[in-house]
C-alpha cells in the first residue's frame, strides 16, 4: 500500500467547487464560541460539498486567522451567511420547504442510524453552543431532532465532531450510488 500524493487526489479548484452540484444539506451553527470548531465545520462542509453554512448569534465569521487555521481555505469555497438570530434562520429555511433538524438530545429524538433520508428533500442541521447545545426555542421550532447515540460517561461530543458524524452519515444516505 502506498500513500497518495496530493497531486493524485484530483482536488477541485475553487471555481469548480462553486459550480459543482451540492449535497442538499445546510448547516446552521448557533452561538459557537470556538473558532477552531467553526473552521473544522467549514472543512467538513467543503469535503462533502455542503450547500451552505449559516453562522448565527455570537458565532464568529471569516475572515479570521483562528478560523483559517482549521478551515484551511474552506471559507473560500463553502457559501456562508451570518445572522444574529437563529430562530429567524430556521423560520426562513422552513418557509423555503427545507426540513430543519436540531442535532440534540431531546425526548422523541431519532437516533442517527435510524434516520431515513427522503429523496429530493433538502435538510438543515442545527448545531448549538459547546456548553448549552441547541436552545430549547430552536429545538421547538425545528421539524425534528436527531441524536447521536453515545454509550460512555460523557454524553456530549465536540460540535465539530458531531457535525462530521452527522454530515457523513446523511451524505452516505443521500449518495447511495457512490
């Protein structure tokens, strides 16, 4: 087995990325404090051709040196917007017919492995603050909730890890022809 060189990876140019058909997923980050988490989510979004990221509340925005450290240029490829109020973003997404899902531990949440993706539907995934998670108001406004099952003593994951797990799972379910 030989490790591939960067030149062998057939990476898209920024222009090609922007013109590519996107995975019908939107990420909503609410009150994320860690600039490294924000950058990591951008990088994950780039890897899976995510349509857009909404940065809400106190979530910092590019350009930012600390975000760039982990995003490694993904802030130049992935479309994003900043909004002060996550509830307005969720309401607007719902009026566009986008299914909104909080990634949170709540009553009646669907475990990630049991979540069924509907063909020709677009989804917005709402991720919350590192300490408090997705606010109750945002949870109540969403169409549903997905929970990542966890079996250890710590029933929480870093937001960038959660985003990576959920995006990868839904990406696979949406792209069953890969």
